[in-house]
């Protein structure tokens, strides 16, 4: 289905009982995000806040489910998009076309031409109103979390031009509002817009930038999509909605923007101007990304539709709306990877707990020895997959969407010495676990071997664990369920107090006969329950830097086991020399305020704040837990 604008999408959501209208006043400062967090983790509806204290309604979680994401993309299910790509690829690459087939192909090519963006003359709906006073305070911009550096525009489509080719790029980069007419521009080094910025800087030129907000939801999605450099994002939008994206020229620069967006922010970046401190920001990792220096965006004009709605997204501890945006990307880009790079790739998932880049699981048609390692190295060199940290490869006998079948296959089939690959390369700039920002270790696990080990009995292991817990006060808890069900993985919650205790425990486990059949030992923080699998995976995956925190150790029996340290790293114990961020939670004042007005929100039965739970997992108060020059003990 094609939506002309955001209002049409909202009407469709309401028709499908996917949207809740909230009529009472809700502040965009902390309050809306707290309500959103409760809803997205429970009943999961889109939310339209009609009274924001500004003249514009606020839309949250619009694409926060499989159904709503598919509606936004105009498909019944995600795989429909991959199937369409495969159909076109096979048709255009077929060597045995009849004359009639070739004539039909001309018609197909004509249809493809309909996807290309079209530039209109004159103004568009997104320019119906020109704000006389440039003031971002007129928009209900979100402050999501208590230690955020300020309000952030979280769903922008940022348009920049390559100064040498004139090719436009559209990307999604958070924008902290500094004052009424300036924001930060948080783009990372590997992003196309950052490359454009450096090219303008080299030429000592001012860089034109325009930002669209809203419009048909497909426009927001393609701004976040990991397209190859110099591929127009609006071609992908045209393909998805089967209709051209119509563009209009900005009023104060030469950039073309969607005619049916809700808001347009026009302006520039002075490439000679010093960077400004931006952040902290409660990020999609579930941790704060800490303050750093980024370019400053100066706004020269703000335009909007007469009936504009301000859309935003809240990120934080998963799941959130971005989980489903990532799922769409996973499904859409699986097929191009198969067709152009890895024909053996059958399926791929990026679990929500891995926050996009930390964990990937791929299924392949395994054909030869070392095939899985070839796939690992290929994927670590492919676009945004270069940022992946832990990669599992399984064969075609495994249902990777059944987490317990998948987990059993992995833990029963792998040989720790033979099937693990430790490598290094680029990592996400938001990865706080690394010693050097944007660079660190990667772990590949080949779970394709067809043989499976005999299921061991861990009754004696459990007895010895109880003894170790009694002997060592730093052992707080361990997981029993996995061992009772004969999974060869041990999860121990520890309170790290010094390096010697940690090493002592590793030495004991690797020397006691009761642990001879254990393959993986994962240390987690004492704040996390070993039986809460989703949270411990999310937290540990964020905290592990494989080249530093993964160690293959030979057990006294001659077998090998993998030790993984999923705890916080400190200067005192780990000689970690960077700031360590806190996890994201609402503050007590916001929770109490939302509790008090819940009945009047019209959402339904009371929903407890997720931050009541996650507040117990915080290291401390503030965005930063520890600075390297300070002592801290969790």
C-alpha cells in the first residue's frame, strides 16, 4: 500500500487497531519516552500524543512491530521484498529468453523507471508553511532519558551532497538541539555524510545540509537503510512503494527534499567552525553513548505541512521500535548479499538482544571444510556487517528462528579448539567495550559440524559449583537450568573485586574434573540474574571485546573450554582506560508522574515501568559509571 503522507499512515494504523491516541497533555521531556517504553515492551501500539504543549502532535513507535513495519513498506511480510528482488534478478540475468520474454522485459524496465525520484517545480506540501521565527522549541522534540545531553531529533532524514559529483545521500543521524537554530550532527566516520563533510572541509567550503522529518514512513526507513555509497535512497523508497518519490528544491540551498515530508530544516555546516560537545545520549545499545565532539548544523529555514505531525523514535534497552527497523533491513538485504556475494547464504537473523551489530546468526549450505570461516570473513567485509562482533554460522539443518533448537545445535556441535575464529576489525563507534573506539576483536563460531556430542550429566558439576560458591564470596549466583538440561555452558554471576580472584576461579574451573565437559563459561555481573537469558545476552554482548575478553583454555582433561568475561571493565581490575557508560533507565520522578496520570492516558490497564526492573541493574547514577582517573566498585 502506498501512503501519500504520514497522516494517511496514521489513519491506516488506527483502522487496524494499531494506534492509541493520547489526548491529555504529555511533555516531550522524559514523560513521552517513559510512556512509550511501557507500551512498546508490553501491548506494543503506536502512540499519537495530541497535546504536546506545541501546535504539533507527536507520533511514537509507528513502525514498532512486524505488522506496522510491513504496512510502512507496503508488503504483507518482510520476505515479499526479498522474493521480488530475486524475481527481478533471475529475469534480468536469464540467458534463455524468448522474443516475447524480451518484449515483456522492456515493460519491466519501464516499471523500474517509475521508481526513480522525480524533481518537481515549485513548492511541495512540506513547504506550505514557512516559520517566521526559526525556533526548534516550536517542535515537540524529545528528551528521552534523564542523562541525555538535551533534546534530540531522533528520526531525521539528513540530506547532504557530494561536492565533487553532486550526488545526494540521505542518512539518519541523531541531532541534539543546542538552541533555537543549531543542532549537533552525529555522523560517524564511515558514514557517507561524514565523507561529504571532509570533502567540503578540504575545499574550505560551507556544506549545505537539509533535513526532512516525517512524510510516508518509507522515507524514514530508507534513511536508516545501509545502502552502498552513491546509491540513491529514494530509488529504494520508489521500489518499496512502487511509486516515485517526488522532490522539491529547498528555499535557502540547492538540496532537493521530499515534497510530502512533514517538516524541512534547511541550513549548513561551517566546516571551519570548531566541533561542539554533543551527548550523552541514551542509545539503541541500551547504554548511554557518551559525549563527544561533532559538527554544528545551522538552520536557515524551517517549513512544514499545514497539518504536520512530528514523528520520533525512542531507543534504549531492547526491544524498541528500531528492533523492527533492523528486522526489515535484515530481510531486505539478505537477498542482495546472496545474489552478489554469498550464494550459499540461506538465512540470517540479527537478534534484538544483539542491538544490530553485536550478534549475527547465519545459515549456510555447508559444502566443504572451512566453508563457515570463508563466510565469516566475507560478511565481516560486507558493508555494515563489518561492524559485527559475534557471528554464528550454522548449516541448513537448523531452524535459526527457534532459539532453543539453535542453541542446542551450537553448544552440542562445536569443538572449542577447532571451530572458533578470533579476528580483529572495525566495530561500531557506539561499542563501549573496546579499548580503541571503533576497532576491536571479533568472534566467529562455526556450528556447522554435523556430529553432536553425547549429552553429559552435570549433576556433579552442580554440586561442585555449590562448593565453590560457598568458598568464594565473589560468586553471587550461577545458572542451574542449562546444566540440568545437559547444556554444556556455565553462567556465573560474579562481583569482581580484584584480578586475582577472577583468575583463581578460571584456574579452578579448568583444573577440576567436574567441569571437563563444560564448553563455555560466561562471567556476568552480579547485578544480572543468570536465568534471565535475554538480559544477560544483551548486557554481556555489549560488554565483551572478544580479543580481550574471550580466552580458550585447556582443561586438565585435555578438552578445551571458552571463558568469556561479560562484566564491566574498570581501570582498577582490568586496566580499562576509557569512560564506562551506564545503562538507560527513567528516573523516579518521571516514573511517579506517569504512574499518577496513567488512568487518564486512555491506554488501558496499568503497565509497570520497565525501569523499575532495570533500575536495579544500573551501576550508579549518571551517564558515566567510571572515569579512568577515579576508583569505582560496583
